[in-house]
C-alpha cells in the first residue's frame, strides 16, 4: 500500500494554523454562462454540507453583447491547495513592518491576529466522489498518475474522493470550518508536487525522467533543502523500483520566519 491509498499513511494531525492539505468544510463555486445551467429562484435553502447538491443563481441581467454569467455554489468537503507561506504572506509582512517601526514582536503579532483584513482569502478545491470523475481514468487518479488530480483515501474523518485542481476557488478564511482532517507530511509533499506538476511549465531537461515515471505509483515522498537552499523532493516510485528527484529554486532568501496565527 502507498501513501495515497492507505489512510494511516495519508492523514496526520492538523497543525495549529491553516495549512496546505487541511481538509475543511467550505462553500465552493463555479461560473457558467446562464445558458449552460438552469438557475434557481433567489434565495434558496442552503445546500446539504456533503456537496451532493448545488444552488445556481443568475448574477445580472443582459446588459451587453457579453454572455450573462451564473454562479453555481456547493457546500462540502474541500482541501487547501496553497502553501503555508502564501496563506499568511500579508500576516507575516505586517508583523515584520511593525517590528521595523519599533513595535515589540508580541504586540505586532497580537495586532496582526486582530486584523481580519490580512490574507482574507484561501484557495481551496472541492473533494468530489469518484462517480463525478469525467474523462480521466479512475485507476490513474487513484494512483496519483493523472495530471490535475489528487486522490484521497477514506479515513475516520474523511470520505474517499478526489480533488480536481481546475475547480480551485478563493474562499474567505472566515467561511472555512475545520479542519476535519489533515494530510500527513508525506502526503502533503506529494500534493505539493502534484500542484507544481499542474501549474508549472516543465523543464525540457527533465522531460525524459518524468516520461519514464509515467505509469508508476508514487509510494513515498521526502522533501529537503540542499546546500543551495533549493527545495528538493525525492519521489519513490513502485516501492523503490525507481526514483524521481525534483528541485525548485528558492524565490527569495530573506523569507521571514512564519508565526503561529491560528484558525480564527
């Protein structure tokens, strides 16, 4: 069994702050043209919190040659899909600025925690049941092979499902409920890699290595920093039959230390 198909390996205790890989209950939304989705009368009762049903509203009347939008919203399980330093970038910058201005660190942290305008949005993606999977192969998604998807095994506090990164949406942190569960360090490293695979342009020099890894199952992941302060992720494939090493150049060298913020 690998990290992505064994609950005891995939999940770990939640951290004190919102973090990449936290599973939450949250509203998520998609924008369509009004012609693509039948709209509901406003307002409607809240949809059930299992994500099984949505409400759809027309946003405004036709006023130009542009298509009229409609918003479809669900309430259900979702996962945070952005790294911790991004979640609290304004929070940490606020503290650093106040310290430079002469404020004591404890006072600056307290002021930052009280300011709800800092980092108000957190990108999340809904966790969907496998019967909603469209053209991607279920086996490939479950094994972590399909680009743009991340599998989640069923566990004590999480239902089995998959994450489709194309459905990522920014949600107010005040609307996030939980976390109900959190990924383990090993699973979080794999999620980090799958997000990089989805968003980043691949370097042609590693295309051969990546092509050779296609069809293999990720069974372990380890993240370290090398002597040039690059993030290095070692992926174990098929229980050690082969490995893939990925490196990411640091974006900045003067990143301030993160401080505990808490979920509130």
